[in-house]
C-alpha cells in the first residue's frame, strides 16, 4: 500500500498546487505523510456529511474540490462546524487534500469533465493558460455540439445529464435558437462573459449566474445562457479525478480502492415554481 506522501505526490502531478490562484487554499489540510492509504473518497465539498461517509466507508483519504479553510483560520475548535470536520478527520486518521483552481485549469480539468457529462467535443480552453505552450490548459472550455440542437433541447440535455438538484436548470435566451458551439465553465462563471462572447459560442453553461450580469448579457448579444447548480457542474470532475487516480494506482500496483461520493452537498434543499410568470406581480 502507498503512503499518503506518495499519493499526494501523484495528485500534485495531476494538479500542481503552484497553478492555483493566489487567493486559493489548495493542498493537504491534514494527514500523516507516513500513513498507509487503502481507500480514497472524492467529493466536491469538505462538509461533515462527506467526512461521515468517509468514516463509514473506511477511507483513509478524502479529496475534495472545494477548500475547507479558504480564508484561513485561527482555530480548529470542534465547537465550530469546520473545526468539527478537522477533529473527526484527525481522530480517525483520515487525511484531507484539496484540488481547486489548480484542477479547474488542468488538462483534463473540471470543465473537461463537465463537457464530457454533456457529450460535448472539447475544442480549446475558453481562457487559455499563457504558461501552457500546448494551448490545452486554461479556464473553461469551448466545445462543439454534434448534431446541433435548439437551446431548449440543450437545456433539457443538461437537466438529464447533470446530477439532480433542487435548483434544476435555468435558461435565458431564445429557446428555439440553434446551438452548435458551447462554452462551459464548472462553478461560478459570470466573470467570463467577455471571453464567452469573444469565442463566438451560441450558449454558455455554467453556475451561480447573477441577475445583473445575465440581464446585461441578454441585452448585449443573442448568447443563450444555461445556469446549473454550482455543485452539479463540478461533481463530474470527481468521477474524472477518481479514474485518473485509479489509473495511477494500477500503474504502480497500489491496489487502492477509489470511490466517488454521490451525497448531494448542494446547499439548496427545495424549489417551488411560482404559480404564474406571466404579467405583473400579484
């Protein structure tokens, strides 16, 4: 069995921590470098439900996309929910490792997994990484849809292919417009509208779209918008990442047991459709 330090070295080769944004908090949060690793659990969020799942599974390592302490902390006291996560992990010898923006821009990265879930052909990054001479790394992806379909049909595909959440899928634009070129970005994407418009994409699928950027985008151009839940757009990366670690384990003869959490950690728990969306408010 490999030691934690060996597994982390393999993960860092996939998602080098130096490629994370300066504000990000990636890498190993807790864990003994000399501990043997038998089972690994991949998940989006480092929350108590995931830690409890790891404990029940007998995992020695949890790999999450989102950081536990993004803005730092002065305490890991168990009286706070994040401190309770740390206490549970350490008490049961479970390590925690984070790959966030370094996984977003990787090749393959979070948006490649999102494109794969929607059966899109990746053409290039939406925002290329200037340090990559191959032109394959970067934020988001520009994809081709074959055969073309309407925006309504594409949104229905997203709803069917992505993990179900209370939010579901929101759509802005002409539902009968033809979609051939798709821009995707896992996670929050409304800072990327300029790059999306410059790409010539017919539709942009991402998450966390806010009122004002969407309103301005729909006035600016006929670009269609498909807004999914943040968690749903990033969960496909867990399956992709688990497959990558599986391949490394087979190559090294590690015999790791690699799992993907299907626990829905999207924070929204219910959705109620308004009785009518036509005309003025009651």
